[in-house]
């Protein structure tokens, strides 16, 4: 058997091989193997307090909602292919799904685009009944067979009446996952905006309810100033407070996590990926391993070698007709061995 030499000089043949390998890298090359994947439903609090800017990214202050968007984008980029993420929002007392879990590799751009469009103006009501919204997530999302990521700062608005706390006994354990606390420890003013998103200052003390006025007070009537059973069950005295300022209500969120059976994590920049990859939430599955990087890498290597060979020729280095001469010329550690006696 005789071998035919490809036409052209070694650099041309190298470029031809690189083109062939690049075309091969465009094909769906891969193999199926057993691996671990994850399936999450992320529900993001979009109520007004999530616009508080108490995170620092680089040299600028950003809002809690901005940090959630970026953290989720970075975290799903670190999930293994075959994993899935769905996205929903919370406001008032409801958790509403925007889209069901989709595969994070093929659907990355769609997920990232949806995250970028999350905005407080999507909210359909101003209240923030977080416990009720978490309960609604357990009731409405359990059928998707996914673990939940519930992002919130924990600030209920209006404040919770201790007599009427949300109870999770009937749904505890339906969902696994994390209650993720968002925000800083220092109370910060809550921004106000017009309908176009233009800032209008900050929420004042008299613009938000400072106490619960739902149901019966948890105080004894004789301890309530201005108490009237029908007209003023919470009294008639002006109610001052700090509900117009917002900080992470971490103790309350830990309490909710314990009651609902979720884990609790505080959102810090760059830490969400580690939370999502916890082994207790991994699911065994047959996954497709992409092997296109192999021909793509070889194509790049051949392109570099062709470039180097062209440089040697321009410098007056003789090009050998046999392939062995090309490799000696192209590889830097063999360059010193070239001589007129080389075959």
C-alpha cells in the first residue's frame, strides 16, 4: 500500500486539517453517561423592599433584586448539563410561576434573559405576606417535582399579627430546597419610583403601616391605649415604628424555614452556586456529555502550528517535503536540530 501526500505545503495541509476538525466540532458529538443533575424552581420576591440598595458589587451599590438576578445567572452556569431551572415571582400572598423548569445548558440564554427582565413593576399588589406566599408555593408548585429556591428579605408588609401566623403542618416536606435571605443587617430606606421607574425619594414613616390591624390584637385590652372593641381594637394612639426602613429579617426567615422544612441560606455575592450543588439535592440521571471540545481543541492546535510554520518560512527556514520535516520546523523544542543533513 502506498500513501499519497496531500497537495500543498505543510502549513496548507495543517489548515485543511483544522477546517475538517472545526466542521466535525459543529456536529452533535457526545456520549451518554450516568451523572448527577439538579432540578430547581426559583421564586423571587419582587415587592418594594427588594429595591433597597444594600449590596456592593465592585465599586457600586446595587439593589437586592439586582444581586438575586446576578447570583442566579452565575449559579446556573455552574450546574451540570441536564439540570433544570424554572422561575417564578412572589408578591402579596401568591407565588406565580413564569416558566416550568428547562435545561440549563441549551436554555441558558432564555433563563438569563428572563432573569434580566425581573422587575418590581411586575408586582400586582403592594402587600408582602411572605409566609402566605411560601405556603402558596408549597401548594401550587409541588407537582413539578423540583426543589424550591425562595428569595426574600423577610419583611412582611403590613407586619404580621402573632395571633394569625401561617401554619405549614399540612404541607411540610412537600418541597425540598432553600429559603434564601436577601439583604443587609442595617435598616435602609425603601426607594420610591414613578410608573416609569424614575426615583422619587424614599418611603416616609406615615406612608406604610407600622403595625398589624388585622383581627384581634395579641395585647390585653386594658394595655391598649384608646381601645374600643368595635371601632379601635388596636387602640387609637398613633403608631410609630421603623417599617419604612428595611433590613434582612433573618431570625424570622430561619423560623419560616424550620416550620416549612426548608434549609436556610443567606445570599452573599458568589456563594449561591455552592448552595445549589449540595449533594442532598442531586438526582441521578443519564446525561449527555458533550465531546465537541476535542476536535475544536485539535483544530485550534493545528491552526497555531500552521501559523508558526508560516512565520518560519518567512524567516527563510527551509520547508521539508516530508511531514517529519514540518513537525521539526513547527515544534520549538526541535528547531535547534534542523540541519542540511536532515532527510
